[in-house]
């Protein structure tokens, strides 16, 4: 699925970039720089088939009994961390985008691991990347901070109650939502209860139905339900049928769920997203799932264009 001036734009609406876990400014001056770089590339080559199989097996977990799924969720929280040592940096992302034919990406901050300042600077230097900020829960003046980031180029706000450990009714989120509404920027919400306490302080705070009051109070704000509520996408679809200001990305969902989202909601509110670099091979796997939908007839060519990039571009041009 290569990109060219004749082909539709492909936008990944959900990626993360980590500061270099291996300091290239130091290693580049050492004799082992060449061998280390080759070792990292070889590790990535070996990791890709394994990580791709993990992507496909992940979609089966939702069909297991709740007790078994929770235990596997906890174990699976370790896998993303291992892959970050071989694929997670800005240069890794650009290489992955080039290989997959992805034109641009929304880079989401996740303080303190991925600071807003890091993401803002990275996107300022690379016009293919668009910054999404995430205001830490201990920020004393969150509204002022968000306004400042938007003034300097931030395109969207990410809210992650499961990682913050704050309930959706927190006054902190009310301040952010009011500001985002006033600024007219979309809000991405991490949705889907993944029982990994290694990754999330309170996994239960990601259940999509908990955010229903937000969708009603801020009916003019465009919300993006990241991951389609993960194990329970049907709940996300129910909500989106009721609230027309809801969008969702395709990350971690198999082709049949993506097809079902279009059948129930139409293609205009579905965004391609990969959640790169977690587990690895995300871009290729995610694009293959859209391609599978087209090949099976659950998506037509025009619908795939909307999902792959046109919807994301329209969202940003409305700001």
C-alpha cells in the first residue's frame, strides 16, 4: 500500500514516539556504534514475525472467559516494553511510515515517559507529524497549559483516565474539556478496559460508557474513542450511534470489527490508527486489516479512502 501523488493520503491517527532509549549522541562516538546499530536492526527483523502473530492472537482474547482474559491482559503488559528497545524512536517511526506508505501521523504525548515538550518539538521539526498533547494530572493550571500548547501548534488533546488513575467525573478533566470545547479541538480518549496494572493505574476507568456525560455536555466537541473500546467494541458502536460527535480509531481491532463499525456507523467517523510502536509491526498489520476489509467486500474503495486518511485530514482542517 504505497503512497504517491496519485494515491489517497494515508494518515495514522494514533502513534507514540519515545525519546531514544539508547543515546545516539553518545553511542555514535563509540566504536560499537556500527555493530550496535546492525544488532538493533537484526533484532527488529526477528521481532517482526513474532509481534505480528501477537497482534492476531490478541483479537482472540476478548472471547475468553473474563477471569482468563484478565490474567492474560496482565501478562501481555510486558510485551510492549520489550519491543521499545528495538523500535520506538522518531527515526524508527519515519522509517516505518516510509516502508508502509503512510504520509503523516498524529504523535500522542504520554507524560512523563513522552513529554508534551518532546512531542511538540519533534512535530515542529517534521511537518509529517502532528502533535497531540496530554496534560498531566498534577498540572496546577491545566486550562492555561492546554491553551499554550494549542497556541504553539498542538492539534488535539488526549485524555487517559486509566493511566492517570482519575475517574471521568474528576474536576481536572472538566477544566480540560471546557477548554478543548472553547478552542474547538478534538479530544482523543483511551477506551477499553485492559487489565494490566503494569501499564494502567486504574484500568476500569477506560470503559467507554463512563464517558457518556462528556458526550452529552460537550455535544459540539469531536471525541475519538481510541481502540474502539478494545475488548468490547460493541459498546463503542452503541454510544456512537447515539452521539454523532463520536469518532473512533481502528487500532487493535481485527478486520471483522472494522467492517462492523462501518456497517453500523458509516465510514465517515472511522480513523485508521495503529498505536505504533507497541508490540511492533503495527503499521503493516493495521493497513493489512483495512486491505482485508476491501478484499472481502465489507469496505469499498471510497470508504477505505475515508478511513485511511480523508477523515483525519477533515478533522484537523475544522480546527
